[in-house]
């Protein structure tokens, strides 16, 4: 069964304190790995898609990387507005269904 | 705004009542997905459509749940005889084939 595990469950950072969020996955065949940001009471907001090991993508203070077993979301010099839940999801190659299987998310709090 | 929209945003109902939610996807997207999210969890796949065809349903989707996408545009999700365990955020997402999924704001269902 496809599994996605995110760690830590929660992370508290001081403004400017860089860190990384981890997403480990076990799937039969990876089509893509997705990162989303979710604010309380809202739907997930798309951040990145990674398709192959070694791929990296950046957006402002965020950088996502992918290996054959895990993905990292690096946050450089975070600001309080980066506080949110970050969700990782995988899409598998089997069949035509392009559903996403999500982890539980990592709740990030950035203190000013 | 050309994003995914959902209506209503909040629904409070009594146990045993029927409820219906609507999702309007991004206009050029041919795939539409329904997910359910409970507190502290990532979204869980319920069902998806390609155009008007419902191609897969999760085993989470009991026979009290039904979804339609009659003309390949908007979709509705109906829950009959609601139970307290149905309380959750119901999320709709759309994509062009298996490329990135974009989520709507969700419908928060509370069953009393």
C-alpha cells in the first residue's frame, strides 16, 4: 500500500531560522510528488511538483528536493507569514487514476 | 477569479438529513476530484471524474455518498442520511489530465 510519512508533525521556528521539512514515501511507482501549503480553514495551495530523483524547484524562500525515498522542503530565513501546514502528496503510475495520496502534514509556526 | 469554487463554504445539518455540495472546476480542466479532510489529517481521495465519467471511487465512499458531473463541467457530491462521522472538510480539485491538481476552498460540514 502506498504510504506517505511527514516529519516532524509540528515545527516552531524563530523568524530567520532556516530548516527543512521531510516527506518519506513508499509507493509502487512514483509519477510525481507534490507539495501544498494549507492555511487554517482553507483548501491546499499548490507549491511544487517533482518528478524524478535529483530534481529541485524553488519559489521565494522555499526549495523542494526529491530522492528515490524522500523529499525535503527547505525553508530559508522564514517569515511569520510562512506559518501554515505543509502537505506532501504522491501520485503513482499504476492505472489511469491520478489521485493524490497525502501525508498528515507538518504544521509550521514562525515566531517574529 | 478563475480558480476552483465550492458552495456552500459551511453547512450545518442534523443527523439523518441529506446534504449536497457543488464544485465548479477551472474551466479548461477535464478531471475533477473529491477529497475529504478531517482535523489533523491530510486529504483522502473519495472519487474522480474525467469529463462526465466517474472513473474511480474509494472504498471510503459508502453507498450513502453519490457524486455526479452531468455535463463534464460542475460536480455535485450528495450525502444521504448524514452521520456524525461525516463531519469533515470536503475538498474539490481539478486538473488537466494528470498534471497538477488545484484545490477549491472546501465545504466544512458539521453534523449535529
